[in-house]
C-alpha cells in the first residue's frame, strides 16, 4: 500500500514508537526493537515507490524519523557504556 496518506500515518506511528523506545531506554527499561529495522526499511522502500512529488512530501517525516533513530542509537550506546562500566 503506497497511498501517501497511509504512508504518512505509518511513518508517524513508527516515529512515535522510536520516541517511546528512546524514553524507555533512558529510563533503564527494556525495550523490544525486534523488527524495527524491517519496518523502517519498508516505509522507506514504499516512499521510493511514490510519484516524485508525493515522495518529496515525505521528506520532512523521513528526516524527523532519522533524527529520532539517531537519538535512540545514542541512548543505546550510552546505556551500553553504562552497563559495561558497572561490570568493572
């Protein structure tokens, strides 16, 4: 399904999940990220299949999602470093 509005909704829901996951990581809670990479890949692939004008409309949402993915990655790295430090 490559309908622009449906894809925008999926991208927003995925971004919300990423934001929630980052908050959980920062609070020291376990978070299940299984399948996240596949979901990100799918929305990106579906965006590429859109007509160019519609794909351009997705750009701000994609940039927002990527920013939150980077933040989640940083939070995971910080947690990893903290856990390694605790083991010493």
